[in-house]
């Protein structure tokens, strides 16, 4: 554990220190700090920005919760205490005329490991085709639902809903396209799933070899009212995930949790003794199809949103 933690710290320093060294040497180039360090002008071919987010909470639970899941153990106990919910670091920049890049890293406090959330290159030179048209290649974010699209730094609630976390599409290697204007937006993506390097399981929980599975997603929004301080928007999203009869598992943690909290939802069927061979049975499914309807409004300092999946 200590070795992994030291590796992450060294990795962060190697990424951040050159950034500040370059920023210090760029005389005459604008440097600003508003939610991150921005060097240069994003309207120009070359610029870069470093930003991040850190979420920490303290939870206090009352009452006896030692038998919330299993009568003979304390597996469902929710202990009071502080918990680092999320820690992320994002690098954006311009790589020449009509090209930008995004790399988003997420760090897991429990395991001291890091993962790549987003890593893609975007081409912006096809605006003659559609207004504000962009095309991205890499580990992209599929367009789906308003909760998925909101920035993790500016999301209205502390966490995205459990439904969105469980059923929403995850990042994957592939392509995406996006266009928008003042009244509408449209995003479509085709990616590989699960993320590269993650294992695929059969219904009995055994790791199996399968060709690359795929997923497709799109989101369309329309805002008949789109003024400063006054917005009304409706949207529709759809998503299909090819599973090819692999073992599907829906699992999520509660939004209010401490560091030792267990999952609140797990569709895996436990048969036999835990940890024994083939002791867990997952859902065998050919695919998952999900649709989403959304409504959002802003009026002065007030805002509201609702969606149905």
C-alpha cells in the first residue's frame, strides 16, 4: 500500500511540476486561475490548463445498523467518520490549429490507485458542416442524460444518483461527435466496453475471453427558452450496451456513506459459501437498452431538473 501511494505521489509531481515550470517561463502569455491554472488563450492554437476536484465529507449515523444486510454479521454497518469521496486531476490544452486534448485522472482513496477517466483528442475544424461541430477520438464520454453530462465540479448534488451510476454508460475507447447552438445540442458516440483492461465475466463469475464488446449512445436536447437567467430545456437520450451473454452485475454504493460502507444494491446471487468456486451467479444478458427523458429549468437564482430512465 505504501509503495502504491508513493508511486501515485511521484506520478502527480512529474505531471504538475513541468506545468508550473513552463508557466513561469512564458513571459507575456496570459496566465489566470479561476477553477484551475490556465496558461494562454483557448481561442489560440496552443494553450494548456490544469484543474481538479476534491470531495470530502463527514457522516454521523445513529442507531443500531449492525444487521442491515446479513443477520449473522455486521456487513451492512455504516460507521461514522470522514471519507474522501473523489479526487481528480484534469489536463486540457491546444495541440495546434483545430486540435485540443483532454486527460482526466481519478484517484481511488481506498486503494491508492489511479485510473484514466477521459483521454481523447478533439478536432474542431469541421464547423462548416454544423454549428460548433467537434469530433473526438480516444477514451471518450458517451452523451447520455443531463446528470451524466453535468460537470463533477458543478453538479447540483454531492453525487450523481445511484440510478445514473448503475445504468448510465461509462467511458470507453471509441469516437464521439457533438454539435450545439443556443437552442439545441446533439451528441452521439460509439465505444468499446468494458474499459480497456477490465475483465469480462461469465454468469458464474469466472473471467472469460470475449471479443471487444461495444456500446452506442446519443443525447438530443432542445431549449425553446434560452436566455440569460431564464432557460427551459427538454431532452431525450438512448443507450445500448452489447453484453453477448456475459455476466452482468448491477452494483453501487449509497450516496451517503463512510469509508467502510458496503454496497446498497448488488444483483449478484450468492449461492454456497462466500469465496467458494462458482459461489456467485450474475445476470446472463445479450444487451442492455436504456432510454432517458429529461426536463430542466432556470429562473433567476432558481433551478430545477428531473429525469426518468
